[in-house]
């Protein structure tokens, strides 16, 4: 991805010890993008990166990407971007994508401070936010809030959708309240028990979702939102 030393893509200064998965990052050039300059310069040009004009969907916090890989496998005419920070999860995600021979999926190693930094105006068709940290007691740190909506006002197309899943009841209720208070967005569907709803049949589980269901027997909350303007 350039002439820099590998560590320079991730750290400001060299370290004595590196995460072993860092050294595997160059092994998956078709799936992993970790040059932040390249990511930012791709703003407005993700269709060129994919080589087609198919719709673009983004998942924030894609983890080891059970969800994103299976969505890309099921929806071959949609391009998917998964954003994740952790080396191990990115490598696990890329391995799955390579095994499935997917051509409509890229994983970005990036911290999402603002979608506007790397997504262009009206470039995004859909956004997935699956099981974000609820930040109990520090709710201002949540990924889904007014700042995200401000970004989506620019980058999400009209009739674009936001899909939100959580195990946290108050986060679920807070998002419903937030969307009801904002002009231009409306809730298409919501349930506090996804796996006993009509949407369960088409739902693709994340790794965390499987954990919650198997070990904690928790109800999964789901909200689907549309941008109307």
C-alpha cells in the first residue's frame, strides 16, 4: 500500500512489540485497506474502488465480520464496507471473505470519528450499527447520536436506511426517542424481541448476537430507520 514501513500505517512511533496479526495485514490486499490517507482520498470515489456503481452499505464496528461477510454473500449487487480497529478481527474477517471469494466487500482499519471524513455526499445507501457500546453513564460517547445524524444528513442518500441492533433496552428506547424528535427520519420497524418477530427469518446474526442468545438468553432489540429527505 506504499513505501512506508508497515508499523507506520498504524503507529506514530515504533514499538518493541507488535500485535502478531499486524504482520498479516498485507496478505489480504483485496479485502483490507489500512492506509488512512488512501481511505480519506477515496471519499466520493468508493464506486471506483469497487469498480462498479452498485449501492454502498457500511457497517460500523464490523468485528470478525460474520454479519458483513454473509450480507455480501447474500447481496451480490451491493458493495459493503466494514470498519473495524482491531487487527485480529480484521484478519479473521478477511480470511472469511477470501474463503467465500467475495468481490463486493472491503474492510477498513479506521476509527470512525466522522463519516464525513471518508464518505462523500449522498454516497451511502445504508448503514448498519450492530451492538455498539451503550456507554452507561457516559451516553455522550455513543456512536449513535445527534452527531451521527448530522453526518448522515450529508452522506446518506434520500430513502437510505439505518439498521440498528442492540441487547441494551435503554439504548433501544433512546434511539426511538431520538429519531422521533428529528425531522427527515422515521422508524420503519422496531421490535424489542427480534428473534420472535417476522424479521428473524432474514436476520443474519453477528458474533455478539450468537453469544447473547446462547449464554445470556437476552432479547435482541432492532430498529430500521429511513431517511426521508
